[in-house]
C-alpha cells in the first residue's frame, strides 16, 4: 500500500459519505455520550490503593467504611480527673493516665486519677471532672488516706460527662463517605482516624496520543510548507491535568497502515488522534476504525471550531480466564476477567479545534473513567460582557477571561489559533445565534489555575 493510498472502506464510512450531509451530534449530546462511554468502561476497572499522602484531590472508588470504632475506646474529652462513684474522691497515689498508655487498671468507687485529653479512661470511671472545675485538699486525719489528697468537684458531676464513649462517631463497618467523594485534607484525616493506610481510587486512565501528518516539524521554524507541531507538546500535559497517565506521544505520517497498526496495537484505555477525521485524500481515521471493527459513538459534533471530531469504541480485547497468583495452578478455579474496553477520540488537526474536541469528548470521558464526573459541579454560568456572534446552527466555544464578575471574549479564536486560549481562563459555550451583552453562558474552566488580574497583550475584546 502506498503512502497516500487509503484503506478500503465499507459503505457508510468517511469516503462513502464524502459530499453527503454530515449527521453531526448536538454539542450537549456529544458530551453526554462521551460521559456514558467513560462510565461504561469504568464499570469493569478495578480500583487501586494509593497511600494517603498521594490521594489528595482524587475521588473514592468505593465507599469509605470504618475499620474500627471511633473512638476505639472510651476516652477523656478534657484534661482533668477520672472519678468513680460519688465524691469527694481520694486521689490515687500513682501518676496520671496519659494519652497512648494502655492500662488494665480499674477505678474503685471513691477514687480519682489525673487524666489527659485523649487518654483511655480506666474501667469503672463514672465521669471526667475538668481540672478547672475541681480542687484538692489534704486528706483529713485518716490512716487509710495518709499522704493522699481529696478531690472536690466545684460543679455538679453528671455520669458520663466529658467522656467520649467508644463508637460515639462510628462503629466498625459504618459507611463514613460514599464512593465518588473528592479526597480533601479532611477526608485524609478521617481515613487515617478510621484505620486506613491507603485509599481506593479509580485507576488512572492510560492515554496514547497519535499526532498525524507529514507536514509537521518538531523543532525549528516553519519552512517550505512544513509547520510546527503545536498539539504534541500541548496535549500530554493537558491530559495529565485531567487525571490521565500519558503512555506516549507518537508522530505518525499520512500513512493508513501505520495508523492502523498504532491504533490496534495500543494498550491504552484511550487513543487520541489529531487530524485525519474529515474526508480528505489522506484522512484515514474513519477507514482505520472501520477496518478495526470499531463502533462510532459520535461522528461529528455541531460545534465550532472542531466539528469533524469523533468518538469510537474500539473492539474490546477478549476476556481472559486465569487463576489468581495466590493459588496453585492445579487447583485454582477459572476467573473470568472483564474485557478491556478501549476508546478512540479523533481530534481535528487545527489547534483550537483540537482543544474544542478535547473538552467536548475526551474530558467528559476521562472524568467518568476516573470517577471525577460524579463529584464535579456543573459548569458555572457567568454573564458575558460583550456581544458574541454565533453560528447559525452550531454551538461555539470561545476563549474568555474573567473580569469583574463577567467573562470577556478574546479576539484570537479561529480554529488554527492558540493565542486566545493561551491567555484564557476558560471557554464560553455560545449557543446558536450568539449571545447578547449580559447573557449568562456556561464556562468550561481550564484544568489549571487562572492568572488573576493580568490583561492579555492581545486585548480582551472580540471582533
């Protein structure tokens, strides 16, 4: 097969559709389809355990169940005195009960012992009397109390006061937090208190990026019809910020068989291609998907820029039956593993159009795969400062900056331009027909902190 020769394709694929009206999917429906695809693929993926120190910002793949009672034993809520029975109490001669000490000693009626906050109260303790609510005095002339002090309460003592009983917060097996909860510093503290050393989080999706095109340079200035590859350096870090493990970024020429081998041979959960999704003479993505037995879930989206994007489910690897490693081969029962469900997102080759495809299809798919979708808030709705022209029929994604509680559209927003998105805080979702000043628009925030207060050199205006 020659360098430019397309793969043979069946009716209904890109070449067969050339010149026919394109059945694109509405932008909201395309995002929903990508989210459903990610959720379906996630169902067969086993979670992974990560140490508490590495779990911040991830989401729980399973409910967080208490591994112990909290507190695990009756503890003192205050510095003071553990007392047994009615007062006054004779102060025990030995020292105080401190946090972290293990003791089987019991408190006898009429006795008091110094105790620290968080210490395990001795068996038989009636209450804890705060240090500031008690006074001691020498014992009266009594041989049984010789050299010992007597404790008097300055306030009424209620049985159980200032004692945190075992299981007050939870009992072993209680659900502390549901699956899908974002791991915050407070969640880390709760998990540690409940006995966890690591937390179950979704496995990070593996992504492989295939940058297509004979015309792309990796170094130096554009020349002789060749241009720099802007997507290769951009997509990997962007996908990593969305929670993916990027296995590789590979550059592939306009050769169908090379692309077919890369797609079918990839071990990634998501293969991301750039370019080749239209119906041109070297646009091979549709033909490769057809030959590979893939199922098109989204074939074109009613959005500008980026409408030739697509989402496909690749043929799943067959299920395997094998014994567990912990069991001998001769006696282990067969265990069927779920098939490895893989997807491909085809991005347009123009840089801003590729960003549009990334946010429309790849981001919701990855969010569902990582479990972040369940915890993610809806995109904020922010009024736009200026009028924004719209496409007659399609949604537009326009780079914007936030200024004074409003968003301001940026000037450089053509499909091949990155200057606008490089200065942007997000992309505004402009409905067909455009938006008037003051109209509220959904804003897709970018997965990194915005630079507050800086005015882009290009000027914050839309023309």
